[in-house]
C-alpha cells in the first residue's frame, strides 16, 4: 500500500479505509516532525485579561527572555485590556465599545482574579502574597518584558473590534499584528502556549 500524502478531490477522511486513514495520519505526523522549529523561539498567546492569566504570561515571557530566548506575546481579545493605559478609563468609538471598556477596567494594575475574587478581596490577598514572596506584579513584569526585548504584539483585529486606538495602549509595545503573523511565528516556535 502506498502512503497517502493528500486526499483525492472526491475523497474525504470518512470515505477512507482504516489502513488508508492510518497511513494518511502517519504521513501527517512525519511531515510535522520534519518541520524545522527554532528551539530558542517562544510564542505566547494572551487571550485572558484576568490577573491569573496575565501573571503566568508575563512570568513565562520574562523568564524565557532572561534565559536568552526569542519571545513574542500576542495579546488578543480580553488579553488586550492589560495593555490599555491606566488613565484611559473609557475607550471605544461607540456606545457598545465604550460599554465594554467600562466593564473591563484597563491596565494590568487593575486586573482581578478569575476565581475566588470575592468582590476584589481575593485579588488584594493574591497581590499581598506575591509581594511578600518577592513575585513581581504583572505591570512590573510587562516593563521588564519590554526591557528584555520581548515582542509585545497587540492584536489589530481586537483593537478594531473593541474600538481601541494605538494611543490607548501603553508605551513600548511593538506594532499591532494580526492572527496570521502570530500563526506564522508559532509555526516556527519550539514552544507555543495559549494562556
């Protein structure tokens, strides 16, 4: 039996015999394994703006960069709000996007926990525990990431969707990028995480 490297035009996976399907999957695995990935490249997708998502994203980014790795973080959807300037309480271009900004307080400094928030008490306790343990706050880690040349890419589509302009975001970010840019980089990264 010859290995199948692509589906014939009229054939779908559901029409394949078990043997042909196994060969097809094996060929896909071999093709994936033969791709060249840069062992020194890390790409993180930050989709959540909660404190317990921003913290691991910034810790991983700065740790990898401090270790000499090439790191990029793509901030999309709710993960974009920690990059909004603290003084920009209301952003947006219409009543819907302004309403979103009122419900999503900008800046990593105002991020709350996704669980056990307890009306903000959980967030205060977590920040105190972190400070007591010598763990930098996410807003400090973002500054450190900039100093370590981590690529910090705001998602252009999310910015447009949420009514955010470049001037609404903190200084020191890279040019906004699209999903295609993030995916292309992930294709070549040894480590790609969705946080």
